[in-house]
């Protein structure tokens, strides 16, 4: 797939650091599998990965955590 932002390069497999804010909770997840543009650095996440990240953010918000940094763990 060609990057939709820069339209200069094909995206390739890589890792991303994703920041999610939900209900006053800031969740940073490192090592998230993504497709990354080698030209501009734009990151694309699969739908199932995005769903898992949003669920993690919701769970962290419900426990009252304000800031949390995690490593991505595939299921």
C-alpha cells in the first residue's frame, strides 16, 4: 500500500508507539505492530490492533489511572 499522506513510498511492517487519551487517562503503548511509511513516518494500525488499544485505554480509565506506559502484548 502506498502512503496516503506523502504518496512517495510503500508502507512496510514495523512498530509504533501509540498514545491514547480516554476520560482523563493518558495511555502510551510501545511496540505496537503497524505499517510504517519509510519516507514520512506515517503509521497505520490494523482494525483489530486499534480495537485492542481502545479497550486497554477504557480499562485503564475505569481503574482511575491518570498516566500509564505499557508494552504491546499480542493476544
